[in-house]
């Protein structure tokens, strides 16, 4: 089905309201989901939105939670999501976070007790749009084997990095510590497809290409021990610093009544205090890498897809739109 971005946003907003979110949470969630879909990130777009709606309905997300935000230091913002969305506390803080980064050179946003945050590049990309360099890390329920382990001890523990470039799309890197994202394995199981070797282990610790067996076993880190070490680093930043659940202690994001209670860490840096010409130099470097050396520059394709979606709208599976519409129909004005 073809939807304009405004239509998709309004549909998602109404569906979130119908599932039990308040207006603020519904707007925050709808904006993030439609942004992911517009950028071509379908696995964390409208299809993943259904996970949020079902979690709102079941109480895994408190759709009316009021995040508590404190400022223990002038450049540090702490958010307790109180079982709500990851997006709401960040949305409330982003302007102040940017101001603090411009004033002090760096600023930190750290959050606990939230549902999983979807596309992590949504957070860093918005800071890049404000002219800031940023790094983000988040965790979730355990699905990834650690170094030397065959049992899941970490989530896919994604990280994202973004930097602005003059007169063009920012650099946005958004990747998990695992060989692939969990949603890709779940999608393969739904489609009846095999997964590549090196993605996962079964429940007995043996390599598997069966996605159903993988979901009962453990995912594997990219690059073996090095990727597992990065997953641990992300875990410390996201959960250790914030006081959020370690991945081992986080309830599953689907099924049951409990929030995963996960963490989010965002670091914002004002590059102009270090080099006033940073954005121009960044543009020149990215152009050189791409044109002369054929380097794929992350973020460019996302920006181009978003631009096309703004003009032409998005195409979503009919079954997905219908499921979202069922929640929207529960909302009464």
C-alpha cells in the first residue's frame, strides 16, 4: 500500500494512541518509525512498529510513563524512562543536550528503564542535523554469545556514530555488534528461509543455518572475539553507566508483561570548538573517499531514500498496514 509520510505518521500516531500511549509518546514513536521506513530501514520501520503496539497493549511499554530527567552535572543528563519508550526522554532532552554540547564541548545523555529503541541512527542522525558529532550505544535482552561462550549473554548491542558534513547528508553509521540484526533472523524464520553460516548457534551450541533453531540458541558477534568485546563495551556504556538492566537480566521485548528495562547512552560533541572548518573538511573527505576510492559512505543512501519518500511516499505490505489500522481504529477522538 502506498502512503505519504504524513499519512503514515498520522496512522502510526493514532495506532499508538489506540494501543494505550499518551499523545507525547505516540508522536515520538510515530516520528521514529516513519523516519526508519522512509530511510529504507524496513526491518525497524512499520513492521517493527507492530512489536511496539503489542508491547503497549500488553504493558511491556507504559505508554503514559513520565520520564524523570535529572542533571547531576552541567553536561550530563540522566533519564529514567520508568518503563516507557526510549524516545520520549531523549526528545525532551535533545535541545538542552545540544546547547550543553555547544557550551561545554561535550554532553552526555544516559537513560535506563526503557523499551528497546529501534533504529539507533535516529538518535545520532538528529544530533548531526544540529551540527554535532555523536556516538550512541544501547542494549536489550540477551541473544548474543560472548567471547568463548555458546550461551547468549548480550543483546545485539548496536552502536551508532554520526557526523555532519557541509551541504549534504551527514555520515551515519548504525550497526549491531552481532553478525546481523535479530530482526533479520526473525524475518528469515517467518519467510521460511535459511540464514548464512556464521550468524548463529543452536541451543546445543552448534553452528546453524536454521533461523528457528537460531532463535532458540545464540547469535554470533561479527569478527568473533573482537565483535564480542565491542558488545561488552556497548553493554557497559548503555547499561552499566545508566543503571539499566544488563542484557542477561532484561525481560524479552515480546511476550510477558515486563519492560526490558534497557539502557541508552548518547555522547554529543561540538566539533566547531575543535575545528571551525570541520563540516567543510568532512564533506571534502567523504567526497574524496567516495569518488576517488569507491568507498561506501554510510548515511548517504538513507538520506537519498528519505528525500524520495518525502516526495513519493512509502510502500508498505498490506497486512502490516491493516494490522496497524486495527490499533488505530480503537482510538476515539
